[in-house]
């Protein structure tokens, strides 16, 4: 069975599972926005993922991911909240694929799904970092990760 057919046939259960997972995670801005908003966004993302798999084109997903990154950033969403939405959908899709695909087709199906969703998450993350570089955002302050990476004056000229 084609991957996009499998996903479409499982669409309702995938979206219900993704929504439930997101709700259990208590993601502040999605909880505040409400069920209707969250389900609509998950449905849109689902549609874009399935379309990208069917057409083998990431153009529409790229445009969407860039736009929602800007919208969510401007609305005060933390990047982790947006990534959690992607992750909840991805996990629900994976479960359906692993349960239904024969072993001989599983690697290709998972590869396609991972490529599309990974691209979407990467696009969102890159846009968030770009936007955050223009404005200080505590959740994206990476300075602490790189403290001590410059050689100290005493060791800069030492040979080993």
C-alpha cells in the first residue's frame, strides 16, 4: 500500500492521537488557543506532510513552516511548543506506519516520513533562530553552551 494511502486511511485516528498527546503535554499556548485551533493546525500539517510524500516536493511545507514559525514566534510561543506539535503528529504517524507496513517497505516509508517531518522541524527551527537573533529570547540563549570554548591565555601557545 502506498504510504500516502495508509496515512489518509488512518487520518482521523492519527489526528486524534496527536491531539491527545499534545494535550497531555500541557503545551501552554496550544492549551490557551483551544481545541479547535490546535486540531486545525494539526490537520493542516498532516495534509502538507501527506502531500509532500505524494508529490515528493517540500515547497508547500517549506512555505508553511516558515510562516508558522513567524506567526508562533510573534505570538510568544516557545520553539519547544511548535516542535512538540510536529513531534506529536510524527509519533502518531510512525505508529500507524510501523503497525501496517510490511517489513520490506518499512525502511522506505519511515525514510519518507522522517525526511518530510525533519525538514519541517528544521525549517521552523532555523526561522526561530533567525527571528531570535534580532530579539533576545531566553529559551534560545545559547551562550551558556559555549562558555569556555576559547583557549585561555596560558594555554594558547603551549605545545603538546
